[in-house]
C-alpha cells in the first residue's frame, strides 16, 4: 500500500497554517510536508504532529527570499556561509520533528555568473550538506524543478541531476522525484522513475496542466501508482498540488490508495 502525505503549503489553504495539521489527519493522512516553517517554533510544530498522530515527512532547507523570487541559495556564489548556517537550523528542526530527510532547492542561476562557477558552488554545498546530514542520519534530497514555472533553475532535468550527483559523489544525496515537474520537462515518467529508483527517496504528485489533483490532467496516475507498487517503492508520496476546490472535496482520486478517515467519536 502506498503512503500518501499532505503538503500543507498547498492543501487546506482556506485554513490557517496551524489548523491544517488537524484537517490533514481528519482526511486520513498519516504524514505531512510543507515548503518550510522556520518562523514557527519547533515545539509548536512537534505538538501539532503528536496531537494529530502525524509524521513529519519532509521540508526544505532555508530558501532565501522566496517572496523576492529566490528558489533556494545552494548555487549562489557568496552565500555559502548563509547556506551552512541554514543547514544547522534545518537539522535542529528535523531532529525535533523526527524528520528523516530534508529537501534542497538548488536555486536560480544569476545571469552574470558562468554556469561552471554556479555548478561548482552547488556541488561544494551539496557535498558539505550530505556529509553534515549523515552525522544525524538525515537524507539530503535534491529536487528537479521545471524551467517553465522557474526560469533559470539550475536543476531542471534528470540528466542534470545525475551529472551533479556524480560530481558530488556522496551516498547521502538522493533525488526528490516530482512527477509534475518532470512531466513538464521530459515525460516518460514510469521508465524514468524505474531507472532512477535507487536514488529516489521521496516523490511528489500533481497533474499537468494546472498542477491540480491527480486525474485532472494528462498524467495517468492510476498507472503511475500501480508502477510504484509493482516496483516496491516504500517511500512516501507527497500531495503537492493546487486543489481545484477545497482539498477535502478533491480527494476522490486518493480513496482507493489511502486508509479511510477515522470517524469522529
């Protein structure tokens, strides 16, 4: 049985963030992820997880100034100290929340900086992070983003991930496989997943176009989920999509794959 977790940045947005944990649990989710929540004390987040019987599956390393358009800082020359300081904050939160993996967004390439320099900075930062996380048994994940939604993203293809991973040369660097991003960029999803499976620690789902629920677009998620089961994928499947309506009302696609929500007493 596949394990689905709710992305609380994308789902239940009609609620305050802290109320989304209970909403996810009420819908039958056993795990949660989100973009990041470093502005909330880790003790508050821990209590919400425990109260609602949820496991923290994933969150991102500090992302820089998201509202200003930054999408991670791992590739940015001159930001290495900031990146390393962010790692320590992320580890502190991960240990408190019982989170066993952290995701890195490589960032967007500065126009005036050569590709070679950007990639050298990224590889050095990833090598440092992978070694640092290994000391606390935390997996480092690197995500592929599509360049249509994120112009200038440094990691926008499976081939580029494989190239960078080869240069980093660490047993503690994994792929965060987002079916939406890879459908936009490349397609051939099932075969690509099977080929890269040994490096994949987490997957995320959303349909294309629109990045809405599975079943609203061109991706045959029924087939995809069958393939994940056939291949013995035992990680979590993150629901990182934009609901077309209220999240709870759009979960019909998930019912064959998820435990039934517990009835209230």
